C-alpha cells in the first residue's frame, strides 16, 4: 500500500510521525561514497578476476604441456617395455639354442682334437739342423734316413717344412717338421735315431 502525499498534507498527523520532504546532503554524500566504493570494488574484483583468469589459463597450458610430456614418456616407456620383452624373448631363444648346441660343439671339439692328434702322430720334429739357401728338404731327410739305416723314400713323406722360432732374433736354425705317410714310418724313423 502506497502513501499518497496529498492525504498527508490534508490530514492531521499524530505528533509522533514526521515526514521529510527532501534528502539531506549527508545522504547524498553517503550515496556517492557508497557508489564510488562499489565501483572501486567492482574494478578491483574485475582486475583480480582477470589476473586469476590469466593465471588459470597459464596453469591450464602448463597442465596440457605436462600432460603431453607424460603421454610422451608413457609412450616411450611402453616402447622400451615392448623392446625389452622382444630382447628377452630373443635371449631365451639364443640360450635354448646354445644349450642345444653345447653337446654338439663339445663333440665336434673332441673330434677335432682327435683328428689333430692323429695328424700330429705322423709328424716328427728335427731341431738344430743347419739351414742352407735353396735346400732340398726331402733329400736331406732321405740322407738322414740312410745314415740311421732306416730308408725313407719321397712317397713316405707327405710334407716337410721349417717353422719359425718364437724369438726372431735367435741364431738357432728353424726346426724342421716332417709329416710321414703313416705313424709306423714315423715311429720306425724316430726309433732308429735313438
């Protein structure tokens, strides 16, 4: 219910009610100060929200960057884990292959040792035999065989050669290695020398 101003003038009012017809200058100053305060507060809040918005945007950008980095690291980790499993699988296959081949390798090494030993069974080494330029080693062995009265022909000799000394400055002549056609011929030759 609104109060009509014309009625107030016409009727007599009780002595305890008074009406003001105008607004005081203090109220106007207060209103201006309040409005100014309100504008300042709004301006400060707007500035603060702008700064917070900028900070939040920066944080979101940094978060996106961190998220990208974490994804990159995660992908690299997954790749390394995959490669690690592949390498582990290969190592297991190689280990199985090695275990499978070890007995065969041992057998082949033993067989090679046996063959080399048999090949050396026919060898005789002669040391301190003087060297001559252009020497015929087969005729030298035939001459030695005649001296020890154990005849040896060229067909009894498979190969003959001199081997270098371990010390190249040595004045001793190079040893002579004779490979006979059979170990029986070699044994007879060595027995005759003794």
